[in-house]
């Protein structure tokens, strides 16, 4: 794994940790730019070979991210999502991504109308396979169909697309979500931070 990719993943984990600790407003936006979207923006969106190199995109997706802060921002805390997340997260932290996906699979079987659980199941399937599989695509689309006005399912699908190197569709979703969000939305800093990842990066030119 390249040093830039390590920086990207570390930055995202640190950003989510800051969010979970209650950092908000301008400080969070600055932290996003500095920690996540400085190094990660170059590593994910600023490398012209990434979208054309499936191996690099797959490597990004094979690194499960701790998105608990994002999950809580979109879906809240101390609810049935958290009930399933406790077990799923423990598996994911140990690299047991198949078991983590299995937990979320059980969750949607017991709660087939939960858009939140479907989106998290899709994310877990993506982490395990290292790509957005047809099953993950169907799960994302199921979540969005259940709650088309909810931002969470669209955010997590766009994030998976971004990690896979499919930048343009992800950017369109982040732009839409940013426009929909109020200034007081808990999740707006996460969307705006993710949007920064999709900004075109200046290309080095030879002299």
C-alpha cells in the first residue's frame, strides 16, 4: 500500500474521530481539509491513473473504514442501528469483513424496511469484496428506494463510489446533498468534506 493511501485512510479515521468527539462548525471543516482532504484528496482524487486502474480502486475498498461517526451523524445513536453496529464493528476492526457483512445481513432480514440498515449492509459487502458488487449495488439501491429523501443512503453509496475511483457520480451526489443540507445539519460537514475529495487536483507539469 502506498504512503499516500495510508495517509488518506488515516486522515479519514482521524476526521471521523474528531466528529464523534463533538468538533463542529468551522473547526471541523478546517480539520477535514487538513487531515482528510489534503492528503486523501491527492491520494484518491488527484491521481489521474486511479479511475483507470482497478487494482488501486480495489485496494482502497479493501481497507474497511471506521465510519461510526458518519453513521451516527446520519442515523443517530442508541437505536437499533447501534445495536447491530456493536457486533459488526468488532468484526470489522479485526479484519473479519465477511462476518461483519453477515451481521448486517441478519439485520436487514429482521428489519427489511430499514433504509439505514440496508445502506450499512451494502457498505459492509463493499468492504468485504473490495469492490461494489452487484449485491452491494442492489442493497444500496434498496436503501435509497426505501427513503429517497434521506441523505444517509445516498452518502454511503457515493462514498463507496469515490473509494472505487468513480469520482464523477460521487461528486454529483455530494453536490446535491450539500445543497439539500441546512447549515445546522449534523451531517453537512461530512458531505462538504467528502465533496472536497472530488475537487480536481492541479497536475504537475514538466519544465
